[in-house]
């Protein structure tokens, strides 16, 4: 479980564990895609046996007028929303 919102990730991990399902909480914001060859992925599958579900859902939106979007905010949105799926 990895999320930009650390508290939400912990809460979701706790809910899954409460259902008696194995889960892995890896902390906050991730800067690279998950998958084979990415640190942590192999360790998780070794510890848990296999993954039943992997959800890669990375997207953000800045609610600000188009003329007020900073280059830094635009770059962050593009990196997450476009590069995150590649």
C-alpha cells in the first residue's frame, strides 16, 4: 500500500488487515512505477506468496485557474498523470 496521503494508506492497510487479508504497507509517496524489477515488488511477492490485485492509480488535479498554474505544478501533474502510466 503506497499513497501520497500517508494516513490514508495506513487506514486502508488497517482495513484490509481487519478483513483477515494479507497486505503490505510501504509508506508514502512513490516516485517510480511498481512492477517486477522495482525494489519492494519482489520482496512483497516473496513475503506474501503472490499478488491477487495490483492497482496502479496515480493522478492528481490542481483546482486553480489555468492562467495561474505554475510551471512546477504543471510539471508535477504531467509527471504523475502521463508518465505514471508509461
